[in-house]
């Protein structure tokens, strides 16, 4: 691609604003490929003109284009590319809560649940009034077999969104897995009051009622097996359907990260070699210091995600 060298900061910034407007316009029309092309062109221009005298203005434009390109990658399902762009945004603007929230969603889709929880936690710290982050972090905790933490997050979500039947269903499931039968029963009944046709709540309520009866009959010795979570929250506008893959399945997607993401997260990701653990926290990937500056890096990630309704942001 031939990059035009702009003769002045003013003309450079004017051209970048024009390209950003075009990228956003195509995004709003769901032309994500065209939006990506305009973002790529602008990022190439900024790379060729990196010594612009108005450095703060150029940095702000870089953040905006990387965020816009990340959103297009999100809509196209390019999770690793979206996470990479969002990492670049957060490198210069670490207080951008929406970037943390979106990156958390992409990390969750890649199976990096511990990193996703870290990003959701930061997003909550920066903006404690956004209910989506509590719900989505709860889904990660459920997959990692931490129902107590999940129930706390769902309680925070319900305090902000008190009429969502799915929240009571999910919290009821979390209580069920903790063998808190009474609380589970109350939540599931409330879910059915809000949505009488909720089949999942009906089925789980029957299991909960049976567990209560068994517990009474055996003086509390019953220990039924807890249910697996039935939703994985995604920060998307539309509902999305995931695919369940067995933990030991060879059908694992190859994920490519750039050096920025690897450098920032290599130590946090851990050293388990990608082998799922028995306790459910099975997605550490074995990235060590020798990988930090290699680009691209291919790593294997096994999904344990299931179909579910989305929660989160609409643009």
C-alpha cells in the first residue's frame, strides 16, 4: 500500500478524522470488512507519520482506530485479533472500562477465563454501575466451578436489573451447586414468576425439590451432583450460540496472538501446557518468557463453552 505523507499536522489529523468517520459509518451499516479496511489504512498512515508534532492528538486517534478495529473484529468473531487491538488501546489508556469489558469477553471466548475475570474485575472497578460485567464474570466463575463467587456477582447484577428471569435462574443454579437448596428453590420460583415458560428453571426446580426431600429423608446427607452452567455471556448486541467441546477433544482452535498481547500476558497465562485441570480451571497455556517477543504465536485453546444468551453492550 502506498502511504501518503501529509505535509502538515493539520492535514494529517483531518484525513484521519475522515477515515474514522467512514469506518464508523460502515460499522453502523454492518459492513465490518470495509470498516476494517479504513482502520487499517489509517493505522498505516499513522505509522508512516509517527513523528507528528501534535503527539497527544495522534495518540488519541491511534486509540480510537484500534478500538474501532477491535469492534469490527468482535462482530466478525475474530477473538484473538480483537483482544490484540484492545490490548493496544489499554496500553495507552488503561482506565477505559469498555475496552477492559470487551477484551474480557474475547478472552472468555478464547478460553482464557482467568484473564477474562481479571479484565471484568478492572471494568467493575472503573464502572461499578454496569450490570453486564457482573453477569459475565459470574459465567466465567461458573465454568471455573466457583459457584459461590458466581452467586455474589449475580446478586450484584440483580440489584441493578431486578426483573431478569435468567439472572434468577443462573443464581438458582449456583445455589444448587452449593447445595443451598432453599435459596435455589426461591430463585427458581421467582424466575418462573417472571417467565412461566422457562424450561431450564422448571427442570432445575424439580431437581431442587427432589434434593430437598432427599435431604430431609436422610437428615441432610444427600449430595446430588451440581449442574453445569447453561450460559456463557458475551459482550455482543445479538444473541450468539456457542459449541460445546469436550475438555479432551482434539478439536481445538489454533489462536494467533501478536507480540503486544503476549508480552503483556505471558506470565499471567501460566505454564500448564494447555492441559485441562480436573478442578475446572483448565486453560493455562504454557507461555514462557521465550515466547514473549515472537510474532505470531500459535497456541491451542480448548473450549468448554455452551449455548447461551448474550449480555452487554450495544453500539
